[in-house]
């Protein structure tokens, strides 16, 4: 387990370096995910790694187009999905 924690800590260090290189204009969502990773690291390194995956998602999507399934849906898509789910129950 120590090796897994060390791996997550290296990822956090790399992510932090990327944010620092961007200066004060670093993207808010990236700062948010890194903050969550640091918060989770104390109790659950696997959860911290998931937050780091979210931190890297945009860059990964460029390399792996199959991540399209992870894209955020539009409001219209959400409405259609909700309507389909409720099936007129409401």
C-alpha cells in the first residue's frame, strides 16, 4: 500500500507543478479536483486518485476519444433522459 500512496503523491506533485506553472489563472476546476485529491489522500488514496483522474480528464480526452462517454451532457440531453426515466409518472 505504501507504494500506491507514493504513486498518488507523485501525481499530486506533478499536478500541483502544472497549476503553479499556470500562475494565478490556473483553471478553477483543476484547483478544485486537486483540493479534493489532497483532502481524500489522508483517509483514502484510491479516492484521491479518482480526483486526480478528474484533474487529468480533459488532457486524457484528447488522447483517448473514447472518453466521449464522460463528457458533460447538455441541458436538453438531461431533460430528455429525465423525461424518459419518469415516463410521464409526474
